[in-house]
C-alpha cells in the first residue's frame, strides 16, 4: 500500500478544504508531521483510517465527532484518499454521519454517511468500471485488497498515539485478547469449545446409559423381590434370580395339574346329580299341568261355544255392512240433489225434461258469444301497444334531452380527464422516491425498537458481570484465607511426616526434640488446591461476564448511533404516512391505463352522441304516427264489443256465466239419477240381510249380530284353546318319554352338596392357575429384563471408558488435568505467535539499546495458578538478569514499546501476506529520548524506509524536525487548522 494524496474538508479541526501530497512529502522515504498541541496532526492519520475503514483508531472512534464544529453549514464533511494497493490505483471518498441545520425551518436533521470507491486507470478483472457506492461493499473491497482487518491495520501500518506501551505492560488476559484479534485464532477457541461440548454430550450419553442400567436393576429387583446391585455387571446375581424364577414356574405348573384333576372329578359328580334333579322336576311339572287342565274343563268348553257362534255370525255381519253402505250412498245422493237444486235456484223435484231443455238453451247462447272473443283479445292487445308507444315516446324524448346535455358537457369532462391522466403519470414518477424513503424509515424504526431489548440485555449483563466480580473476589478471599491457615499449620504438617532416626527434610537432623503440634482446623493441600480451582473458575466466569457486558454495551451504542436523534413514535408516524402515500400513489399510478382509455373514449364520444340524437328524433316521429292510427282502430271496434258484454265486464265473463249455468243444471240432473239408483240398491241389501240371518241358524238378525266378536277376541279365544291343547300334549309326551321312565317324583337328589364340592375344587384350580400364570409372567419378564440388562452392561463399559478418555483430552486441550503448563490450545498458538513477535522485536530493541536489552518470552504458568504462555519480560545484558518490563525507565520503555510494536507489525504483515508495508505511520512522543538514543532510533527508522518504504512520524521533538528533510506543518488558529509543506 502506498499513499498518493489526502483531501479533508470540515474534518476534525480543519474547517475548510486541505490537501496533503504524499508523493512529494514522502519522496525521501521519511517525513514529519509537526505542529502545536491540538492542531490536528493525529487527525490526518484518523482521516486516512476513516477513508479506508470508516473508523478511527483508539477511543476517538467512540466519540463519533468527526465533523469540524467551526465549519460553515453549507460545507459538507468529507475525506478523499488516493492510493495504490497491489498495483491497483484507486480513489476513496467517505462522509461521516453528522447533524446539520435543516434547510427549511428550525432544528437539525441527520446527514447520512456515504462512501464511494473509484478505480483510477485500469479496472481490475471481475470488477465493474462504475464506482462502488454502498458502504458495506466499499468496506469489503478495501479489506480484501489490504488483506487485513481494521485492528490489524492499526497495529501494522498505523501505530497510534498512546498504544505503544499498552501491549508491553498488558497482563495476560489483555495481551491474549489483542493477539487473538490480530491473528484470528478464534478457530482454536472453537476447537477447545468443541472438545468441551463433545465431553458434555458424551457425559450426558453415559449418564443416560447409567440411568438405563439403574432403571433395569430396579425393575429386576422389583419383579424378583431381590435387592438390586450397583451399575456394574454382576452376572451371578442375575443368573440366581432367573434360576429361582424357573423353579417357581415348574412348581406352580405341577400344582395346577393336580388341582385340575380334582376339579374335573367334582364336576362329573355335580353334573350327574344335576341331570337327576332335572328329571324329577320335569315329572312333577307334567303331573301338575294335567291336573290344572282337568280342573278348568268347563271354562274351556264355554270358550269353544263362543268361538263357534262368532264364526257362524260372520256372513250376517258382512250383509249388515253392505246394507249400511247402501243407506249411506242413498243419503249422500239426496244431499247432492238438494245442493245442486239450491245452486240452480229450482225445486229439488222439478221435472227432469225442463231442466235439460234450459241447460241446452244456455249453451247455445254461449256459443254465439264465442265469435266475439278474438276481437276482444285484439282490443286488449292494441290498448297495451298504445300504452307502450306512449311510454316509448316519453322515454325517447327524455333520452334526447340527456344526450344533448352530455354533448354540451363533453369539453369540461375531456379537460378533467386529461388532468387525471397527468396526475397518474406524476404519481408513477413520485412512487420510487416514496418507496426508498419508506425503506430507510422502516430500517430506522426496527433499530429504534431493538434499543429497549438491547438496554435490558446490557443491564442484565452488567448485573451478571458484577455478580461474577463479587463471586471471584469471594473465591479469592477464601483461597487466601486457606493459604494463610495452611502456612500457619505448615510446621505441624511437616512434623506429621517425621520419623525417629530419619533426617528432617528441612534441617537434616535425625532427632526431633520438639515437633510442631497440629493446629485447630488444619488445612490440607487438597483443600487449597480445590479452593484454587474454584478461584480460577470464578475468574474465568468473571472475564466471560465482563466481555459479555462490553459486547452488550457496544451493541447498544451501535444501535443508538444508527438511530441518531430519531424517535420511535416519530418514525412510526412518518412510516405510516409514507405507507399511506405509497398506497395512494400505487392506486393512482395503476389507474393510468384506465384514465387514458377514458380520455380517448370521451374524445371519440362527440360524433357518437350526434348520431344517437338524430336516430332518436327519427324514432319519435314514427312512433307518434303509429299512435294516431292505432287510436282510431280501437274506437271503431269498441262499439261492437259493448253490445256483446251487456252488464258484464267482458265478452269472456258473460260467456263463462252462461256456460256455468248450463253446467249446474246438468249436474242437478245427474244427482237426481244417482239418488234413484242408490234407493234401489238399499232395498235389495236389506232383503239379503234377513236371508243371511236365517241361513246361519239364528232366530233373527239381532241374535246373529249379538254373536259377533271382533278379530282381537277371536284371536284370544284361538290362542287360549291352542295353549290348553299344547300344555296337555306336552305333559303327556314328557311322561311317556324313555328318559323319564321309572322316575319317582318324590326322589331326594342331594344336588347342593355336590355343587358346593365342585365350586370348592374349581376355586382351588383357578387359584393355582393364577399362581402359575403369575410365575410364567414373572419368568418371561425376568428373562426379557435380564437380556436387556446384559446389553446395557455391555454398552455402558465402553461408553464410560470413551468418556473418561475424552474428558482427559478435553482437560489437556483446555489447559487442565495432565497439562503441566496449564496452557490451553488457543494460548499455546498465541504463545507461539508471541515468541515470533519477541524474536522480531529483539532485533530492533538490541539495535536501539546498543545491545543491552532483549525480549524474553515465557510460557510458565502465571501467579496463583493462572494460565501461562503469554509472559513477556526483558533481559538486561548488563546484569544478565531477566526483569519485568514495568521496571524500565521512560526512555527505555519507549524503545521497548516501539521495538515491540515494530516487531508485532512485522509478524502481522507476514501473516497477512508480507507486502503491505510500503507506508508506515508512527504517532508517539519521542521527547523521552536522549541524543544518543535518538540516533539509534533514527537509524532504525532509516532501516524501515529501505526498499522504497515511506515512514511518517508525528512528534514535537525539535531535533527530529531538524533531521528530517521534509515535514508537514500544521498551524492552528481560532477558526481552524491549516497545512503547510516545508523542507529543511
């Protein structure tokens, strides 16, 4: 990477446009940024970092105040950097987010951040020649070309002010975080977590298998009644249980066989006595039935007589019903005669010939009127047509008036339609702007709604961090207390190991006249080790909780920075307004085609309306002429129809009246004829009834009808007599049967004793069957459980061995267990990187310290059992001893810090590709160095610029300003800083 030019506008202390030409400034490979305190020297380095990554080094990035406070409102803040990376020249331009006064009204509005990347000269393969304008796309492209993250860039290319000594004096935890961020060793931490997670998973699997074994043990114990064993396999215990279950099953089956034989014998005796008892019961029942039938013989004979008389009366009853029906028909015919005589207005017994003659006369008159009916129908049709013509003439005249009004209003409608078409076209142009703003507001509203949850997460994270700090402090206090108590009782602990005649491990004496006495509550080594382990866990939890709180705080700050001064309610209101506006514009733009069609239709409607009006006027004239002719025809026909109607409303009504009178007279004649026929049938039916009673053997008709019985009574008599016959026949048949021959009805059977004995034997057999079934079920269940338990034992052993191996390996990877150095895999990798850094930094430190100092990397464990591998001390060649870096003087610390920073830059550059250090900036105070040491530093810087490298320094030291040929002076005034290129 080589810089060519830098332009800043309204950035930091620079309120106007300033330009830095790095090609001229760095022609000799070394230049100086010189100026008063606060003039803006470091701001130039910030501008370079901002142009590349959109952020600035150190704590200044948290302030988010990059715009110059004294810049004019109309001047936009921007940084433009032109540089070459990997042989490709490009131009970067960025503007930060800041608040500017509104162009209209009072208050401020947010000026959004912008970024662009333009290729200068040849466009790289696979890239579009168009500039990149998306902030994220520009950032990814720069990081891809540089091959390093923003943290690596600040450590490799731009060594920021106040950051040199931080890494030198950092403790193990801080140094680990910095190295991990620079070298990207998160994957080794993922390996550590993978082992822990895998160990946890296998632990759960082993626990599940152990629980299964415990459950099977408990189930076997429950089924067998034998006390269960531990998780490990004990085959003898299980085999004894299975053998005992088999013996119990065989014994229960033998007992069941014996009791079933006894039950079958008792059942046979009970069956024999039950059959004898049944025969005795049947003989007694047959005798009792015959005796009952003989006692009711008179009643049965009366039933037979009643049935025989009712049977003879059936023909008489049938003749009586026929006579009743004939009489009813005669009465209905007489009522019909009276009804029709009343309707005709004549006497019921009027002569039939007169009635027939009058009916014929009325029909002839109705036939004469039938010829006028077609004319009456035509008269009604013409009248309807005349009304329709009048309605059509009225409607056409109204339609003519409407069409004339439409034709007169067409010009105004065409003008309005053209305005609506223009409105739809404008809506389509405005719609994209509204959509874009809606997307931006929706994103800001989402951010605003995420802030409360982020604040709650931050509060919770801070609470957890404070709790972790308290827990760690408590664990540390416990550890310190145990160590103090153990030291107090150390003499007693050593005395416990002394033996007469053996030398003391402390003084070597073989005599022990006064060994130390044990103290109360003696602390053992394992107690101290357990407390130390607990303190380490608490410290790890403290670091994790603190890191989580910092991440939550950073997340909340990011959300608030993104939101700016917007509020959720204002954004929601604006978004709702934008959605309503977009809906309205969508609807309006979608109606463009419809509105254009409507306009074309209106423009073509003038001629159409003229043609329609002309056609309507022609039709109205024709209808009026037809109306006059039809009116004359109706008046001429009405005179003939008036004579035919008479007093009726119409010809049809008068004709229908005449036909109705004739029909009524004819019906009266028919009713008289039907009545005379019914009277004749009644006389004949009454004579047949008397003859039927005599033929059936009854004295008269009343006697025959008295013997009548309904079907229900006859059915009861038939059923009762049939039942008597069936009972008698069944009793006689039973007594005559071979199975009851010789059976005495007075025999005593003894069935109850046999039944009781059979029930007792059956109960005993059923109890034995239940016991045998239970023994079989227990044997089957124990066999199944035994097989499953042996399988579980076979699976548990290898699983426990695998888990133990994985647990030991996870402890080693995470710096515990058999790991003697207590170094995790990640710490081991970082330790290797730190060792490389120490070697690279030692070369420069020896050069600048005239061979006195060297860096020493230590992988020993830290104090109080903390993890090792990241120790960094200084070897003083004058004394030959290694001492902490914190003991160096101010100037020595600066030399060591600068050497370490340069060594770190070399290692990181090699890690990321090694060809990126064409330009290097060092922002640090050189005022702590004496003249000789400054010479050594300058020699080192001369080495850095070898091979075409450019080194830029920021310093107040006058001697350095005199030594460096080219310098960029920054002048500070009340209104803003300015740049001035000067040469020695």
